[in-house]
C-alpha cells in the first residue's frame, strides 16, 4: 500500500469502529484520487457501459420480439394461450402456445428432478469425499460434458437413448401405470426421454457451480462440526449444505434456463405433437424452442411472427423463473451468509 | 490446486487446437486434390461457362442435387462461384423476392401474392418456375416378418389420417392376402419441420384420398396423431427404431437405412415399388402451365404402366429479365447446365429421377430466353 501516513492514520479510526458496515471502496478512491484517478475513472466507465449495455440489449430483444409478433398475433384466429394447434402458415392462421408451453415446463421439470440431486451428489463427492487426484479428474470430466454440442445429445437421444429406454418405460408403465402420468398405450420418444436428455445436458452446469459453492464453505465451519463429533454426513448436513443452499439454487436456475431454452436436442427427440399430454411415457409433446427450430425454415411472414411470439412467451417465463430464483436466494442470504 | 488445473486444461486445449488444425489442413488437401482429380471432361465440354458469383437459397429437398451440379459446374468453369443455401423453400422464395439471392429453390411453385411480388422483383421481366429435379417419395415401414407390403392411395390416406389403426385391418389384408400382418397399432411417422416432402406427399394423399383425407396439403403436417420427426433422416431413424411404424422420405433415405418400402398402387392398377424411373413415368403426364412459368399440375390418376405415383418435384425460381447482367449470365449458364441430360443423369445416384422429356424440353426452351 502506498497511501500517505496522514490518511492511513485518519482511516484507522472509522475502520476500527465500523468495519462490518463499510468496506470503504469510496474511501480508497478519495484518499488516493491524485494517483489512480484516471485509471479508476476509465474502469468505472467501462464497467458502467457494460452494465447499461446489457440492459439495453435485453430491452432491445424484448422490443424486437414484440414488434415482430404483433402482426401475427392480430391475424391469429385461435386463442394464443388456449389453442393447442399450431397452423400459423395457413389462411386463416390459427395457433396457440398452450401445448408447447406445457411441454417446455414438463421437460424442464423432469430434467431438474433428475439432474439436481445427481449434480449436488457429484459436487459433494468431489469436494468432501473424493481423494484430491480423483476429484480434479472428475471435475474436469464433468466440465467436459458441458462442451458436447447439443445436436450431439439430440442425435444420441433419438438414435440410442430412446430405443434403449423402452424397457425402462415399459417397466414404469407396469409398476406405476395406475398413476395417469405413467399410463401409456405405447412408449417411445416421450417427455421422459427428452427430460433425461436435458438432465444430462444441464448436469455439468449445476454440478460445476455447486462444486465451486461447496469449496467456499469456510474450513472453520467444517472443522467445528467435526470437532463436535459429527460424522461426515452430519457435517455436510449441518455445515456444507446450509451454507451452499443459495448457490445451489442459483446453479439450478441456470440449469433450468438452459433446459427450457434448449432447442435442437429436444427438436430431435420429441415427436412434435401439439397436444397437452399427461401421459409422459407416450411419444407426444413439443416445446417452444423445439417448435421454433422445426417451424422456422418453411414459415411465411405470419408463421415467423407466430414463432417469435412464442419466443416472447419463453423469454417472459424464463425471466419470471429467474426472478423467483433471485428472491429465494435473497431470502436465504441473511441466514447462511451471516458468518461469511 | 486451481492453478494446476488451469494449466492442465490449457495444455489439453492447446493440444486439441493443434490436432484440429492438423486435421483441417488434411481434409482441405484431400478435397482439393479430389475435386481436380475427378473433374469430368465430358461435362466440361457441355457447359457454356460464365464468370462471376451468384447465391441461391431454398429447398433442402434439392440440396444434394444442387451441390452435385455446383461441384461439376465449378470444376468445369473456373471463375464461377455458386452458393446454394438450403434454408427451406419458403425462406428461399422470400429471399428471392427480397433481392437477396439470384435464384431460389422451391418445392412448390409460386402462387397468388408470391407470384406478384416475385414478378415485381424481376421487373421488367417476370419470375418463372422451372421444374428441375424429380424424386420418388418412398413409404418405408418397419414390421418384423413383413416384406412386399402393398397399399393403395386411399388405404395410405386412411392410415395417415388415423382411420385405420391396426396392421391387420381388413382393408390392408385385402391388398396383402399372403402377408402375416400383426394385430399391432400402426405408428405413423411424419416430418415435424416444414418440408417440401410433406407438401408433395399430402398433395398425393389429398388427390387420391377423397373423403378419407380432409386435410389441406402444405409443408406443415396437418393431420392429428402420429409422431413427428425432424428431417428426412429423423423420420428414417424413428421408423427404424419403432416397431410397426410407417413413414415417408425420399427414396435414398430408405435405401441407406435398409428399410422396406411400400409398393403403391397406381391408377393402372399395378403395385409399383418406388424408383427414379417410376417417378419419371408418373410425372410424364403432368399438365404443364402455358407460357414461361412452368408450373406443373400433377396427374395422380395417370394410367401409365410402371408409374410410381408418389413423387416430389422441386423447382428453380429465376427471373426472365431484371437481374444485373453479370448475375443473369451466370444464372442462365448454370440453369442451362442443370437442365441438360448430363446434369439430369448425374443426380440419378442421389435418388433423383431425370425430368420427363416433355417437361425437360419446355424447361430448356424457357431457360434459353432468360437474359
């Protein structure tokens, strides 16, 4: 530090008394204004531009979607939120997002149910149980999963996974068939298969972020738990999980965003039928993103507007989900971050 | 620990980059030498070369044919660059109207407002539809133990409309007395993405299905039920992995996947297996529109012997006048080549049929007037 002796003496007082409330970046700026003012100013403006630029970008995307969608929406003879059909290219056009929105939520939910527990398990194993060498290799392999292009997951889901999940799906139908969700006339490229493909795709994101969060747990917390006679599992339950919960939630929300927005993999796996199907083992269903991928090439002017309107719905749903996640994280922060 | 990991990843990354670079160089070299090595001297003499660069876009159904033609044309004519993007017929037509491309590939002819807009783009000339490639659409199925399935148009319409749901339905049995058909539910597979194959197949169903096919034809599949799959390859692999299924795709996909294809009954009362020659025969009695715009009206009731009734025709859309001179010369030269006998036979291996003589003659006559 190169601050002048006078100012450091001045700072000592307030810092000592109000250390928790004031991290004093402002003070640093004022005390050394003469020396790093220019660089600081440039950096401040750069970051500010980046921040504002992001907001402008999001606003521009929303505006673009709204402008392109309005023509199609006004020509629509169906109910945009109630109609399950999707015929925007015929005259008169008739389309609605009911079926695709339903499919988007169902596949993403299945993916989350499968992926989050597994991802948290992987992260815990890597941070708590695994030997150092194995942990680094395993972490690397998990990250590598994220680098596989989604079209590869889609083709694998269509050609390999769907036929191989037939047995599993028939078994589920046999055992749990009395629940409507698992009853099926025929099994095939179902919501469940798409959900499994999506689960594998979001696994690396959730696992990698959870791992980083668990690594942040202060050693003092863990050692305190162990010193009180906790087993490893008890230590995880009392020290690691409560501390990491907000982070795991944000990681899951990132994963959920990807699952809802995934395009080509779902387009390849799901049979693109426009009906709300509560039989999740039957080959039926479609998602908003997959429908855009399928319909864009041959769509006419109205058809494209309709697809953009459905994109707008996805945009809003994703935003709402993110806001909910933020709210959850914010509510938990006081509790778990207090001792950080 | 973190630093260590970072370094290792960096090393791996660097190695991958190096590998990829080497691989890329390798393939480049190969394709270069392959291209010049296979230069066909026969076609080179048939092409009246033009120079310059043009872009076309549209139908993915003719992508393989156009790629083949572009390869042959460019290897014969140095100084000519032709880009064809398979963006889908509808996009191709829109880009043509918007002056973004010099020609468009489309699985259906310009109609109504499209024709007016396209004519405006070609002022002082007009826009013309030129039939350029014909292909049989095969109906492939996956029923264990059943070969040589024979179906008529109305039965196909009932199957795809969901009115016949079991393979041992009396209507199917009547056409296949010797086959041991299972009492299984029929899983129909159609395209989930907009497609000219769907357009042409539903035109056929609409023409022969009568009261059993009440849906509009078009590039989107309109009938309820059945499974969608993305792309002809998606349909093919879904049929292959789904027992008791039936789907439609260009013949080459069924052949590559080793799937059995349905013999379809034509108006002469014969059951005909899909073939490029059969499709040519089927199209030979199509009605060609008068004038320069060679829109085809298919004749599904043709009683021609050996005609296979399910086929798709894909057009090139071009301007008679109104393109910048350098583009016009190259478009004319390229289309003259694609309509030639050499070019039409060159795409036979790719599953396309040559244009019937009556159509080809008219197409060549119109191309000769382009300027």
